[in-house]
C-alpha cells in the first residue's frame, strides 16, 4: 500500500504525502519486512530527476533507513552516495538541499 501511495503522490508531486509514505517504507526496510531493493529503486527514482525537493526526500529517506541499507548492500549504498556527490558538485540545486 505504501509503495502504491508513493507512486501516486510522486506523479501528483505531493511532497508531504511522499514524505509520509517514504518514512513508513524506511521503517519496513529497517525491520526487514520488505526488501532493500525497493529502497534502492525509490532512491534511484528520486535521483533520476534531481530537484531540490527530491534531494530533500532522498536525504530524509537515507537518514531513516541508511544504516539498514548499508548493512544489507554496501555497494549500492556507496553508488547512491556517489550520485548525491555528483549532484552536489553540479550545484544545480538550491542551498538548503546542498546543505542537507
């Protein structure tokens, strides 16, 4: 349900509802109820079209489930951090998202 909620709200660009669904998905990943692959797919979706809002959501999701993702698949986690570094060095996002 939360994955479907994420998909619908991502299409509608509803940041608050996306944040809510991502928080629950992060908790499910932490408890190993759902696979870490879902978390990585969500992160890649958010980083595909990098806007300030998507970067904020990505960072928030990593804060919530980053430790579990790192334990389950350290290589993919490092790739996500590399993509975030690339976006940070491009400077195409606003200061708040860069600071996060």
